[in-house]
C-alpha cells in the first residue's frame, strides 16, 4: 500500500513526481504530498485527499526544483490527515515510506526518552527521526546500516537531504522499489507504471539494498554499505497500456479489453507451457493454491476444473490463513500462488513458507519482476499489461485461463489422453471470440442496474463451476458499490441464509448449462416462493425471473463469459450510486500489509 516516487535530474521535478503519483494512486489515495529541494531548501506540500487536490494546491503554491520525492497514502498508522500525510521532515532530511515498521512503538519511546518530539501518529516519522539520530552519530552510510538493523517490518524509504540538494537515497526492505534511468535523470517508484513515460530502462531493487542517485548518476549498495553492480532490464509494457484509451474509467476499459488480454494470455501457451515450464510439474503429492481476494476466487475455478479433468482434488486456501496453517508440505507437493500485483503481503508470506518447507512453487503473476515472481521456483506471467483500476477484472480472467491451461498440462503429465486435452485446448482457444461477441451485443445490463441499484443486500448463488463465479461476482459488487453482497453455494441457502429472503433482498443466480442446473433451478423456486426477486445469469429463461441472457457455451467457460455481465453490472451500479469506480473507498490495489 502507498505509492512512493522520486526524481533527480535536469528537469523540474514537480510535474514528473505528480505524473508518477497519478499512476501510483491505485496503491492508496487518502492523502498525498510532495517534497522538493528548491532554492529555499526542502519545501513540502501535503494534504488529506487525492493527488488531484494536491495538484490544485500546487497551482497556488508552485514549487520548483530538480530533485524531490512524493507519496500517495493508504493509512496504516494514524488516520488520514495532513499531519499524517507524507513526506515528513526532520532537520535536513525528508522521507516518504511504503510499508510498516513493526517495532515503531519501542523505537518511538526510545527517541522520546532522548528528547525528540513528534508531530504525527505515523511509524514513518519514527523511522525518519531514528535515521536522523543515527546519522548525527555515525554519518550517512553507517546510519543506513544501523537503521536497517534496528527497524523490524517491511519498508521502502526514499530520502532527500537539504545539504545535498540533488541527491535521493532509497532503501528497500520488503516492499517494491524500481529505479529508472535515462541520460539526464534517475527515477524511483513503487512500480514501473510510474516510470514508463520517462524511461524503459529499469533496475529492480532487491531486499537488503539501497541506492544513491544524483542527476543521472546511480550507485547501488547492500545494507553493509558494500557497493554492488546491478544490471538494468528493458521494460516490456507499453505506456499506452497504462492509459484509459477513450474509456471513462480504467475499470470499463479493463473489462472491455478482456478478449484481447485473454488472447495475450494464451499466445504461445496453448502448447501448455512447453517453453516456460520445461520440467515435469505434476506433483506426486498435494496441489495447493493460495492467494487473496479475486486471485483466490480464480483459484476456486481451478479447483473445480482440475477435479473434473483428473478426478483429483486441489486445496485452495486464503493466503492469510495458509501462512499460519500447519499444512504437511513436502518436496512432493506443488504450491501455486496467484497475484496480479506480485506484492501482496500474505501471498508472499505463504510462498515463503512453502519454499521453506522445500515444496515446489509456481507463481502466476502480472507485475513484471515483482517480489512473488522472483521468489517462486517457477513463474508464469499473465502478459496483460498493467491493471490500473483497483477492482481486479482482466487479471481474474487471465488467472483462470492460465490455471485452466496449467490443469491441462498437469493432467497430461498424469496420463489424461492427448485427444481429451486437445478438445479442451480447442474450446479455450474460442473464449476470446465468445467474449468479444458477447461484449459487442450487450443490451440490458444498464437497465437491470437501474432496477436494482437501490437495494441494500444481494445474494449471489451458483452450483458447480457457477459457484466460484458467484463468489467473484459478489466481491465485485460489494467493493465497487458498497452494497452488501454475499455468495453461497446454492445448496447452502436452506441451511440458514434463506431466512433473510424477502422482497427487498434479491438473489443473482449464476446458471450455466451444467449438470447441477436443474437442482439450482429448484433452489431458485424456493427463493421465489419466499418473495425473493431473482436475476438469472443464464442461457435459459425461467418464469418470474429477470435475466441477463448468456450465449450457449460449455459451462466450464463461464468464469470467462458469465463473469462479464457481473463485472459490468457492478460497474453500472457503482456509477449510478456516484462512487469512484476506479478507486473505491478504503481499498488499495497492492496490499503490502498483513
Ligand atoms: C478485488 C481485488 C483484490 C485483489 C487482492 C489480491 O477486486 O482486486 O481482492 O484481488 O488484493 O491482489 P493480488 O492479486 O495483487 O495479489
């Protein structure tokens, strides 16, 4: 959470930092701030609110300087306010921070006992004053070494120093930091999208490293202060992919571009990863998938598909639970982690636990060179370009597609016939076209949204592969519209939830043509008999139900096709309610705290 950005070079730092902040705002957006080394020394402008508000303020309070740092915040320590917004300043130093200092309280008490005073409730100010105290006693390099020994937690800092007006120092321990360089400047940011407009040459910092940059000069060190060599990488994402491309919101763009992104996911992969995964991956032991949120929901689809294909079961676990769960992992197991950002704290920790147990690990990620991508034994990239909108859409379908293809690969290694696998490859290869056709012929989703948007509660139900689609549909609706939405395997309704049904509590039923549909339709009748309204997502009409009519497809493809009306419905409802669809309240895209 939180986005940090830094610049040192020949140009005015302010527009570059603001452009970076706009790209990073998905990481948190409750306050924003900027610190620039100007002719008067370090000057800071910060406030509660979004980057747009900071830009307005800078119009009446312009800053000019060639070096600076900036921040967009998702509050952890201390509520959103100008006082708790970054950057912080102490004496000659200013800091921005992404992460959490776990031992902030004891460090703060110690500094207070030394006579230091604090102006905010944040752990960041503790880190800054701690750094200053060490710097005063030891000088800069030894202060960095000591600071990193002293602080517990996961943190990435950028510092500027009034005494060295063109210099930035960046420290990485746990949270991401990418450095870009061109012929006249160095850029630093939490993720590469903030750098794409300026350079494609990037250095990915590892934990335990810091950098010092001045103008275009750039040096890397380890925490012991030893100089290290790093090689730059060429960033493959295109700057256009991080823009809205004529759509009103990133969310709508990302929903609509799924046929294209699925084509990109599949390109070269219908050979079932022969180029990417050279060794056998079917484990003798268990297969466990772990992830958070939407990525977890994608893994639920894999569980059903893999079981249908091979008869074997897969365990799917929330990463936040997995990390504390004593699973009997060993070298015969395979742990698959999924993460769009590649930085989700719980998923990262779950991966670490699997690795420590000697288990073979495979990561499915979108963000290039992210921590999770680097840590796993094997990695598969989604290749869908950046997902900017906070609610995940195209990463979900990409994850499901990669998992389906992976299921085919593992099934093949387990002896499932080539003919059977080929039938599935043929079906999957048609998915982008089916999605394009569906998206170009949508008619009544907006009117359905208008009918339902004032309701306060929704159930989402499904059976078989319709169930994980219902789970993801409910998550999309609640995070975008702030309406209470709960998902259930339809058979569970009569074990309790049905008691909530009345005329004001509609149910959205995901009803693809699978073998469970007849019994799902009976469950729908039970709801209707209790005055519950039903919105059916199906290719088959049912009397007394609203319907979003779907194409006739193999039910196993519903995670790609049936999810589209659910994403769009959530989008339209959120719009009708006047919500910020790209940056829903209280959320952040990259969840780097536990
Ligand atoms: C929901 C959403 C979140 C993420 C979750 C995991 O729309 O975006 O639930 O799916 O925070 O994020 P990643 O995939 O980056 O690990």
